[in-house]
C-alpha cells in the first residue's frame, strides 16, 4: 500500500481511478507534452486505462498532489523503476497555474526524504530534458547532482542522482 504524505500546504495521495479527469487535464498540458511526451490520453476512458496500468505495476507509484485547505488538485509526483535506469526515478508535473509557487519542491522533497530513508532506495535518479530549465533548477534545489547526458526513445535527457552509492 502506498503512503499518503502531508506537508504544511499539500496532501499527496496515491492516484485512484476517480482522478482520471485530472490526469487527462495534466497530461494534455503543453509542458507535459513538450517535456514528458504525448501519452495519447485524449478521453476519460484513456486516462482510466492509464491509471489501471499504473496501479497494476509494482514498479510505478503516482501521488496526486492537492492543496490541503481547498483540496484542489494541482500536480503529480511519480516514483518509477524504469527499465533503462539502475534505480528508481523521481518525477513531477504540475498544472501551469501552480508553477513557481514552491509546490513542486515541497511535494517532491517530502517523497524524496521518505524514500531516501528506505534501505531499498539509497540512490534515486531523475531525468529531464536540457531545455526544461525549471525542472533542472528544481532537481538541483532538491540536492540532485548531474551524472551524464543520455538518450532514450530518441529523446536526449540529462540524468541526475542523489544518495549516490
């Protein structure tokens, strides 16, 4: 069972099927498509199927990020064991209206802190495209160190790590 996290302003809960509308909205933002990639999620049904796949995979954990007071859904934190990486990958995506407010740092920091205290996750990785400057700045602020340039699925990525063995 995935954990729920609380910060001063945020609540992070495991993504559920009822979050399909939010997932549809987030995955169709310009930033998601440009920096993460078009997942062809064009309907609530597509989003529900995507969520079902993630729920059925023990190597994927997604948390819905919402404000504590208003319960407004604002973003997503992911923790995924990707086949092309040696360790789990921390990811984050937020609706454009919630950029530059410290929410991504607050949410990612909470998950990162918890996961680094787990003996199974002494090293955590993150990838970002070189042109995604806000994500690169956030990774550095979280304490990630640049490791190398890499390519996956014809995309050029920068690989970062924290808690390196």
